[in-house]
C-alpha cells in the first residue's frame, strides 16, 4: 500500500471526483423522489470517510474543499468528505446503503459514521465476490440504485460490473485509474509479473489488453522485439468503454480528472440502464472539467 493510502491523504483533485459524484447523487435522488422505488447505494471501495488533503498540492489548486479549523496547527488543514458520508447526507437519498472496504479500520469508521442510520450494511473484505453475491437480489423491479466503484488500482473486476449490469436496475459510476495505476502495470519491456497480468485480465475481463498494449517489431539487427505503444492509455480506455457498451445500455463520455500539473490521472465513467441517467451523467459529471 502506498504511504498516502495508509495515511489517508489525497491530492486536491479527489474533491473534483467527489463533488461530481455528489452532484450526480443529488440529481438522481431528485429525479426519483416521486417514484416508488427503493433506492440503493453501493460503495464498493468506500474508504476512510474523511481524508486529509496534501497541503503542498492545495496551494496550487482552487477547488472547493472543506476547511476544518485546527486548534494547534498554524496553517489550516483541509479535509475532504468521502463518498460514503456524501451518499448518507444527500437530499432525497437512499433507503439502503451497502459499504465495502478491505480495511478493518476503515470499516470501523464506516460503522461509526452510519450508527443510528437504518438500512446500512458495512462489509469488510474484497468487494468483488461480495457484490456478485448481492447483485441477484437487486434484480427487482422495485429497486433502483447506484454503485460507486472507486478503487486505487486495477481492483475492480469485470465480472463484478457484469453482475451489476445484469440487475437492469443499477447504474455505476466508475473511477477508472488509467494513468495513475493501470498504465503503470504495463511495463515498457512487456515483461509483466504474472500477478499484475492476472489483475489486468480480471479488470478488463479479457486478455485483449495485451495485444492492444504491445506490438512485435523488428529492430535494426533483424531481431523481433516487444514494444509498448505510445498511446496505450487511449487504447485501453477505448477497450474498456467498448466493453462497457456491450453490457450496459448507456455509457456516458468519460470525465477526465487531472492533477495540479494538468497531467491525466483517472476517468470517471458512468454506465447504466436508462437514458435519463445518461443525460444527467453527461451533464453533471463533466462540470468543472479541465480540457
Ligand atoms: C480510493 S479509496 C476510496 C475512496 C472513497 N471512495 C472516497 O472517495 O471517499 C479505495 C479504498 O478501497 C479499499 N480497497 C482496496 N481494495 C479493495 C477491495 N478489493 N475491496 C474493497 N475495498 C478495497 C481501500 O482500503 C481504500 O479504502
């Protein structure tokens, strides 16, 4: 685990992701508020609930972040509220919340912040098999819901997305950490540790990422060598989106989140079963985008 993950710190761009999610949850709740559906929220990689924004990066960025005054610190520390808290507090919110995290300490925080709230389930462990087990119960005409899928790396398995798509009732908002994590698993030499390769295959649901990422070319000496494509991120994004289109009726244009130096980090991708969600996602998730 990276130091920043252990210490619950994030770059200021995390607020852009979470503000977009929150705006979409508001839209969703309002759109369904007069409908009799039971609204379900899944947070597959629920996280620490509150994270500290790394201050060296704050100075460079002007995006809305919660200021929490500190008694002792000379400079004000800034914190950002995580996705579970935003989902719990959104107006016209959800009747049922399912929070998952691999980390027991984070699960404990999730239990604390949702204490006294009915219909909240916190589960510790790998969310993938758990969501696949949950999904058939969501295939119910009285249910509508959103799954926020926000891994650090290539930890969201394709089979999990398939199970959610099959419900016909669930939309997904995916953090696809392409530049931040996935592209880094694709080494220049093509020599990828087996564990990484398996993770990539589980994430894409296919081995196609290999042929997309690498070319076999002949060098000056006539030897065949493996070469990583220059535009691997774009190719992998296209693969992912085209595969999402096979399992969901609608997929919104991905929203690119960049860091303070304008380098691409990850994409927010909405996919779901109905057109109204698509319209909302296309409009809301793209607000504040730096192109
Ligand atoms: C990017 S953070 C989530 C941040 C959170 N969604 C937010 O924005 O407030 C990813 C979280 O996923 C958890 N995690 C990693 N792998 C997981 C897995 N396979 N299943 C469930 N949780 C996992 C980590 O412990 C971490 O808390």
